């Protein structure tokens, strides 16, 4: 990871968040060394960006701990109501914009479609009963995919991210479509995920994710950012299996999810990011739109 200093962009739609960040930054700088202060702010912003996903995971854990068959509502149905309530609250308190919400609907649709196919193909299963199911898939599962989109959208805003130099947008869309189709097609045709792994590296090898913390701008290779994101999603998936919310064939409740699933999530991260860029196109800096030193100074 490299670091460079530069002017911070201040998008008007999250001034309140920036004020909170400034207050936290001032407190940490008074009580901590500079590097530790920025690390603490980084962790707090990362946690705030993943708020929706964290609350979904909390719902899985708490519902598993407290639920019993004597309750009048199935656990899966309660999780669906809980997830809908969370989404409404996020919009009500402007933690997500309506533009982001429209894109996150795509996560629901594409995620639920893949869930219905994969569950009925025997890739994994939801063992508990529930009325709010379609083709054996509980409706709350779409919100788990939406939590990934919510994290990406919120992280882009909170960290004031820029992606530079970004590949041609049409190429990223084609790659995302190829990845998504392969998750279905590999049940009938040869699995081309190794080719897709290589394609993500070739396409995004030069792309940097720039993000802002305190008074400094940092950057990270986008391929590394995708790998780290897939690792944390894999950890979250282990929460799902250990609470028995879904199970893989032959996996016990205390068994870790196969590391091969991390590779699947790595590919899905690029599908998810391409979906989010439908809203955040202005964060993508293509070679023909890169700022010159004169532009940056104005």
C-alpha cells in the first residue's frame, strides 16, 4: 500500500458523517500517535460502511440463540421481516440514498435468482421451515447479497474513493456478465473460473483504489482490495453456516466453509462492484479522463 497527501474531496451528501469523522479524528490525534489515530479512524469507517451487513449477521446469531419451535413465527420469516425493517430504516435515516437503493434491488434480484438455481442444484440448502420461501429459498437471502452492495456503496462515499485508471466500462460489464453466467453454466459446461480469475487481474491490474483518511490520501491495488473483501465475506459466511442458517453438503456446524468458496466470492465481488458503479460512475477515472497536475491544483 502506498500513501500520498492531497486535497480531500468533500461531497455534500455526507457532511454529517464527515463532521463525526472530524470529531473522532480530533479525539484520536489528542490521545494516540498519528499512525494509530488514522488506523482507528479507518477501522471505524470500515465498520460504519458494513453496518447493514453487520446487523444482518447479528440477526442470524441472535435469532439462532433465541428461537424455538414454540414461537408463532418461523425463524426464516422473522429474518425476512427484520431485513425489510432494516432497509426501511436505512432509507428513513438517509444511511443509503434512493439511487443506491435502486441498485441494491438488482442485488436482490440477481442474488435470489442464483440462490434458487444453486439450492435446487444441490449446492447448498436452507434446512429450516418458512412460509416466505420461493423454490426452497427464504426471501431474506436477497438481503445478504444486498448487504454486500450496501457495504460497497457506503464505503465509496465514506472513504471518498476513486478508481484510477479504470478499464473501459463495457469490458467490466462483459466480465461481470461472464462471471455471473458461469455460476450457472458450470453445472452443464466446463468451469472457466480460472480464466475469469485471470481476466480480473488483466483488466484491473493497473487500477488503484484511492481513499481518504484524515488529512491523507491512500491507495491500494484493486485486485488486492477484491481479495481482501472476499476474505471478509468468507468469514461472514462461516457465521451463516455455524448458525445453521444454510448448510453445504457434508459440512458440519463446526466445520469451516471450504476455502474454494472464497474464490467464488472473489469473482462475485467484481460482479457486485460493477453493479454499484451504475450509481458511482463519477468515481471511475478512465485514462482519457485522468486529471493533469494543473487540474488537480485548481
